[in-house]
């Protein structure tokens, strides 16, 4: 599983346009069978910061996505960024949930 995150700072006057493009892109991305999830976030502490989080089944699906016309739209939005965007691709081999909290709290007693 690969988690792709992009964090960008958009000018106030361009934020509406960027959100429209990213929402549309999210719908298209989510329909892709290799896409496990797509989320678009706004930073509550920094008004013009947007973040995208995509989770992909594997590297092959991610690479197909990165070469797509759909991804080209994200690259166009990144050009609107007033700061260097932060882009990360993290490969996840395992994932846990609340059981990790429960296990840690039991051992702490």
C-alpha cells in the first residue's frame, strides 16, 4: 500500500478554483480500482493550505495514476502554489487500529 500526500499553499483568490479542480479530481481518482481512498483537507491553522491524501493498492497502480491526464490536473494546481509544495510517497507494509492503543494501555498498568 502506498500513501501519497501533497501539501500546498494557494493564494486566497485562487483557492476556489483549486478546490473545484481537486474535488473533481478526487471523484475521478476514487473511481479508479487501484485507489483505496482519496481525501482533500484544509488546514485549520493556515487558511490557504490544502492537503491531498491518496492511498493506492500498489506501486503499479500509483504509477499508472501518475502518468494519467487526471494527475496532470493536480500538477496544474501545484503550479498555483505560492510555496514549494510538499510531496511524499510512503510505502506501508502494515497498519493497525485501536488495538495498538489498547495493547499499549494494558501494558502501562
